[in-house]
C-alpha cells in the first residue's frame, strides 16, 4: 500500500471516529483532480479535534491542509495532495 493511500485511509478513519462528513473535493487550482476533505460548520473546533485524533492514528501526518468556504455556513477542510482513490466510491450521502 502506498503512503498516500495509508494517509487517505487514516483521514477516513479519523473522520468516521469524529463523525465528520468527509467527501471528495476539487479545490482551487486542482484542475478537476479530486482529494479528500471534510465539511464542518465549526471547522476550527473540528480541525483541532481532527489534528489531535490524527496524531493518534497516523503520527507522521504532515500533509498540506486548506480550507474553503462552501457558500453556506460551512467550510471544507481539504488535503489537496491526498488524492481520492479511483477504487473508492463515496459512501456518505450528501446533504441537500
């Protein structure tokens, strides 16, 4: 298993542990490439919780982390260098 896949799987595990809405995302200047991110209405608190939990699950985590406004009251925290694998389908339902 590649390091990027290990990081992807660790992010999924942490998001599931914290009940965060994770999804694929194509951020600014990604030109259609998809990465993993999570959506939050309280992103600063969730980002701190994510970092603490990620340190337990995958202590070597040091990926670039970015945030973007979703146009509502929510922000997405995403990891542009952790690609969404082609063999993984979205399992969570997106909210309307």
